[in-house]
């Protein structure tokens, strides 16, 4: 999806990266939809004060960077839903 935050001099062709799309692609499972908390647990990351816009943005970016840097296909949707960590 194109996104233009209206910044002066910024390119107008930004793209949105959906972390859920990355999770599905990395796990090759379209049923693997996780909350931010379950995603961070699946990535063995601790969180503090979720549902705060700044924290959620930070943790979402961290999750995206981790998923781009590591294999993520070992996480099963049932494991993540139960809070299990590999």
C-alpha cells in the first residue's frame, strides 16, 4: 500500500510492510496469525507495556528485524498461541 506521510522532500512511494504477512511467509502457513505479544514470545523477546503506541511500534519493528535476520519457520501457530518457545 502506498503511504505518504506528507514529509517535505520525502519520496511519495513508501511501502507498508505488514508483519503478519511476513509471519505467514516465513512459516509458510496462512493460518499463522499472531498477536504482537504472541509474536514476541515466539521470538523469545520480552515486552513491557504493550498497547502503548510507541512501544507497539518499537516491538513491531524489532519483530520485523528479527524475522528478517533469523529462521522463523520453527514456530508453529499452536506453540505460539500457547506461549511455547522453541
